[in-house]
């Protein structure tokens, strides 16, 4: 409860700044369609690797998996909500993977120019990860809260295109769905966006790549796993 309350307190301090950034951008002379903070809906695939890192018997690593998940994202300014799913219906045999992530990012720009911004993004992140295997006697189900800061570069060419590259290391806490098994998690996240303004029927199109890495250090070694993801998406502005 204390960890959740702290996360919510930090989150409340982000919201006014995120709203302010959104309002400033919408008033830009280039109009809403060339707004780099415009909301997007994205869909694509996520290549997932879930590897056992503990020191127990080989059977403890029975939840390890490698496959491709369906992925969908809604992002607007510093707000990002995404979900990934892989199961038998999507081609994964005897295993299920589900990931749900919510994060808020507030960049502090150190260099500003009419065509580029360079800064330090601060991010708060909450993530649910679930992995199941029909042959295993237990499941991996963790909820983690983390925070971190990194580097971001944005390029903006009015009426044409915009690009973003961002990388953020994070550290946080993880607990099981029942709250009895917990530990720490170290994460790395990176993203690249290439947005084409007013390309089709007045909509922006966006190509996206996301990298994610979560290293779980849980009290019981049977839950020590590394989760790596590479996500490719195509987005359209709303």
C-alpha cells in the first residue's frame, strides 16, 4: 500500500505539467494535425523473450517462452497505455503471455530550437505481467511500480514530419497478484517514432519501434526472470 500511495503521489505531480504541455502545443500555428503531442492509436506485434535467471533446478524455468504477441497502444503527450497478448489462438503452444502497461513521462528540455528539442524525460511506470504454461504447476504474475529518467531527442519539421528517440532506465518494486511474493525490478525502455503529418485524409501516420527489458529479482528464485520485448507498430492520429 505504501508503494502504491507513493506512486499515486508522484503521478499527481506529473498531470498538471503534462496538461500544460498539451495545451501549449495545440495552440501552435501549425495546427492540431502537426502537433507532436497529438494522440495516436497504434497496433502491431511484439517479439517477446522470457528467460529464467534463477539458480534452482531446471524445472523452475518451465515458464520460459519466446514468441510473438499482438500489441495495441494509446499514447497522448506524456500518457501511454498499452497491452500485449499471446496465446494458443495467436500461435503460441501451451503458453499464455499478457502484458499491460501504464506510464507517464514528463520531459525537461535542456536545448530548444524551432526544429529540435533535447532533454531529460522523467517517467513513472506501472506494469502487469502474466505468463502461464499448461505444463507448469505455478504461474508468473507480477505487478511492478518503477521510476526513472533518461534522454530524449525530438525533431519537428512543420507540415511534414516529426521524429522522437527516447531511452529511460528505471528501477522499482514488484509484487505478486496476491501480494505475498515480491522483490525488485530493473527496467530499460526505449522508443523511436517517425510521424508523417497530414498524410492520408488529414490524419498523421506514425511508424514506431519500442524496446523493453525487465529483470525481476524476486524473493523466491523460481520467479527470477528477464523479459525482453521488441515492438513494431503502425499508428494513426485521432
